[in-house]
């Protein structure tokens, strides 16, 4: 079996390069190793260009002009294009977002919350434990697609992680130093109540003692790690402490922390994932998707300049299909980050194939350019040799980097580049793998969440079907299926959630005749005999999608076995594909039976639906 050293994901072509101590040195070493055929690459450093670069030249050699990190991104862009046989990008290339972040949900005991690729690469036994070469390799992976911030610890900050700011600070600084030559800056998740764990009687953001504690802490931390990108905070969310405990607003809480770190250029990333997770399922007046907009819109303009409000792309929680969070369209005076999840919590646990770039394309095109200042994604990485559990899940990390750099990127082009860099497949097989991954999102959606029906998953695990698994729980995640109808009316006649959208989306979603099919049951409660735009009944469409999705998963299995992938990717992908097919069959049968029992409707095509 190959170890991680042999499985450098898309950087296999650069095995021989030496490390360097600065981005420029790394850029020189990487290009010298790659262009060992005599072509030269010259670098011209122009500090003010920062992350930007421009590549010129061609036949004789290349010239890369760029800022301190720009030269490195230029070197990688050049290598990626040459290796994939693509045209080298012309003109000045500048990233659309200054912060292109990966948020790791790694716990200090070595576990990874929602991790599907093994244990943490850098934590074990409540301390840092890692192979330095692997951390450098990680820095290189991230830099090669332009990612520049790594938040190392879980947003659910369990007690030992607080010591990253004090007892373990020298280790945190050593870890940061390993990533620095790759232009990757560290970020730390912090606990809002941290001052109380360390002797103070309160964490009230308006308390002078608390403010002094954070100011002192910030000074210590930035002295050790002067380029720390900032703090990430999950507050008043899923039982985490926050300013609400003290009757303070989220602006008061965030600004207190932001002021402590402002002298060092730190950014305070404050997550907007706040909702009532203790809801009584009987209470239909509460509608979880409304929560973030209701809480944060009145605070627009109240945050300090170095606060970034980090908003999940949809109003729920990384479901297979959600509309864009209305907060991303509504807040105009607050710097925003959009948050995605590479970890496949609800999207197949890195067992089922699920290439995400079309989601990012949809999200960015709905938001429009310039409405967010940063991009974040929950990591899908772990200690597994192939880094991401499923070797194809690496395509998501790769493409995420390209989209965080340029939200107008093309999902298929990004994927093709990853396929070419990762595998040496014959052209027809490249097409086949690309097609399989391009279709994977729609296939998964068909057998797990048709018509926007989400949350029908095994509670806590979030893999496999359980139509009533979340129905009577406190998390605010209901489908309210009964013998007459399914879904929730979120128009002004119902919970009013659709009213949070500006026009024309508000009207588009409010009318079942214009609402996109894939969000129909997210916005509406409809009877099983409701006639869809294509003339089918709602129940028939539910049956059809489950049969079709499952069949497509089986066909992907056949297409996969025809690929001449290298070992062990071939065996790993095949094994996971078998699990995916079992999962798809289970989803098909459980969901169809569930709705058949309620509706009593027979399948028009007479296929098997179990009683
Ligand atoms: C880190 C969901 C996940 C949690 C996660 C949370 C979040 O609820 O299931 O594991 O916690 O999102 O984004 O904070």
C-alpha cells in the first residue's frame, strides 16, 4: 500500500522539489524541479502586487511577476497549466477574495468532528503531533490552488483547545511557521467564555476586566504569531457560550473581540449559524431557516470594520439542496464570508460521490460579485493516506481553491484540470471520470433529497435514510409528511421565510408554479396529487427520482470499473462505490415505502415498492 508520501494528490508531478523558507524560494524550487527540461523561470518580486501575479514568456522560458505570495501562486498556476496541457493564464491574475479559508473541525484529542478521512493530521492526545513533512505537503497543496488561511481547530472549542492561546502557544507558533513559506496563515477558533475558564467570573463583553483579558491575550498570541489571520467564533450556537448569556448583542460580543485584535491586523470571523436548537416540534411558529436573517439583519452596520460575518451558503445547515441564505443578499454594510462544507456531512461521507463545484457556481452567481469579502470551507482532510477518505473527494478541495480565487470559474474545467493532474488516464477515460463526477451531485440529490426534501437522514450520523429521524426532535428540521401532504409552507401564508428574499426571488419562490422543482417542498406544503410542471404528480416524481437516482448510481459503478486507475485508488474507489450503491438502494426503498404508506399511491410504472 502506498503511504501518504506517494499520494500527493494532484501534485504527483512535483515529487522532487525541495522545500523553501519563503514563498519566493518555494516558487523557485518548485519550478526548477518541474521544468527540469531546461526551461527557465524567472521571478520578479513586486511587493505591492501581494497575492496577484502575471506570467509572461513561453518558448525559451517564463517570467513570473508578483507580490510576495503572488509569485508562489504564479508558479503553481504555471505548473498546473503546463501539466494539464492548458494555455497559461494571460494578464494580471488577482484573487476575488482576500481571505480564502479552510476551517478544520479538528479536536485536540485527534478526532475530527464530521471528519470522514481519518484522524487529525496535526492533533493527538491533546497536543500537536504531526510529521513536519506532511504539514509542508499540506501547505503546498493549499497554496497550489491559492488557499491562504487554515483555521486549525474546531469551532466547537473543547477545553484543551483553549491552551492553543497560552500553554501550547509555542507549539501553535511552530506549526504556523511550517505553513508560512506557502503563504498559508493560521487562524484559531476561540471560546467566547474562555476568560471564565481561566479565572474571571464573567465573559460579559462589556465588562472592563473581560476586555482587558482579551487585549492581553491578543498581545501574547500575536507576539508569538505576528501573521495570525484572526479568530473564528461560534457563539450562542448549539450550546456554545456567547454574548446572549449576558443580555448583549452579537455586535457587542464580536466588536469586543475585534477591538482586542485590531492593533495586529487580525480579523474576527463571527459565524452566523445561530438558531434555536431546543425547539418544540409541535410549535409551528418557529421556522429555523428564518433564524439568521431575523437575528443579524437588524445589526447590519453595527459591526466593527475588522469583523467578518461568516454565513453558511443556505439558511439551514449544508443540506443537499437549500436556497441561498437570504442574509447573503440582505446585509449591505457588513463584510461577509460565505461558508461551504467540503466535509461531506450530509452529502455522502466521502463514500458516495459528490462533486460540489456546481453548488459554488450557483451560489456565487446568485450572490453577485462583491457581496462577500471572504470565502470559507469546512475541511474534508484527515490522516488517511489519500488525505480525503475517497481519493476523488480531493477534487472538491482542489476546485474550492480555484473558486475561492475566482468565483466565475467553470466547474467542469476545474475538474478536468484535477483529473489530468491526478491521473494519467487515456482521453476517453478522462471524459468518463469527468462526466461521472459532474453528474454525481444530481444523482445523490435524486436518491436522497428530491424536491428540496432534506433532513430525512439518520440522526446524528447524517448518512443513510430515516424519513422521520428528525421529525420529532428539537433541531427545527421537519418535513411534516402526513397522509395528505408533505413539506412546509414558507410563503407569507405560512412561516413567512420567503419574505426575507428581495424580488424577484421572493415572488419566484412564493408560487409553486414558478418555484424551481428542486426547492418545491422546501417552500411549499403540497398534496401528493399536486401536478408538477412536467405533468407528473408529486408522488410519482418522488418515486421516479428515487428509482432513477439509484439506477444512475449503479451505472456509475459500471463506468468506474472501466477506468484504469492506479492502485490503491482503484480498489478504494471500487469499495466505496459498492457502499454507495447499497446506500442508494436503501434510500430508494425506504423513502418510496415511506411515502407509499402515507399516500397509498401506486407507481405508474409498476416498479417494486415494498409495503
Ligand atoms: C461544528 C452542524 C454539524 C455540527 C457542526 C455545526 C456547525 O450542526 O452537525 O457538527 O459543529 O453544524 O457548523 O457549527
